[in-house]
C-alpha cells in the first residue's frame, strides 16, 4: 500500500499497480473499515480500481495524523463483515440505432456482430467504480480504441467500449467510447434512495434483449420492482 497526499484535503492510497478484481476488493474493504471507524474530520472515501481516495477536513484532523492512523488500521487486525457481491442483471438492446458502433467493433476484431454480443454477455463483470459510467473491464477479446472524434450527446443507458473499459453511461453526456447497445434501466436518479441502481464492488451480467422487451421494461417496470428482481 502506498500513501500520498492528493491536494490539500485528500490522501490517495494505492493497493497495487494492476486493477485486478482482488485488488479492487481490498480497496473496497479498506474503505468500509474507514467508514466504520468514523474518524472525525474524514468526509468521504472513494474506492476505485486499485485505490481509495480519502477526503478530509484539515481543520478537524491533520493530513499527517490521518495518514498515520490509516497505516495503523492497515497493519492491524480489523475485520468487518462484507456482504457477498451481488450479480446485477442488465438487459441490453444491442446494435441498430441504440448501438451505432457495434458494426465497427466487430470489424475491428474481424468477427461478427453476434460474436461481439456473445462475448460481451458471456461473463459476469466486476464493477470497479461508478462515475459517468458503470466501469467494468471489457473481455480481452473486445478491447477497442476510443473513438477519434467523441460524440457530443450520448443518451443515458448507452453501453460503450473504450480501450479496456466497458459499461453503461448513467447520464446523458458527451463521450468517446464506442456505443454497442443501450439498457432501458434508469441507472441513476438523484431523486431516488439510493440514487444509483448498481453499487460498486459487485458484478454485472449483460443480457441481450429484443425491441419488445426493451420497450416493456422502459415503459412498465419501476425502480422498486427492478431493485428486487434484477440482481441475483
């Protein structure tokens, strides 16, 4: 573990160089430990691929003191109960107007569009972080460079591939990933509790659906139902 100051109100903890699921899980567990300790002055912990970023109030606790306390936690025998990861089922309508770059991704790898869908839906993918996207590592066979010219508008729910990453955009935004499909689920709603339908530190499994199922989910199924049935 490497510790370094991140500006004047943050400490970055690195758990390794490669963003593996095991390292990511260590980062999430350590973030949970810090949350349970309820250290005065700690405002927020943000676990990611292989790091935890800790924001603190320097008027309540000094950065050097906080860093020493975190090193003690890391070296100690703190144990917490971490619930087993969920597997979120994410229905996706691939290709067509909802996946304009599916054909390009297939051509780039010299395979068919159906094979791209098959690879993308085969594995359960670990959720490393949530920002503008739900961030997964794409299966190796589908690693694809970002678009040279980003789109100015990508609808929420669009599933993209950008280099080694894949996942849906949670809000409408400008973006440079290759869009291969779209989910009808509303992944983010600031008026909901919790606002995100998916939580980091779990798995997602992308499932190919048709137009009729896409329309049915989008128009008829509310968040309360989805929150109960769309993970296992």
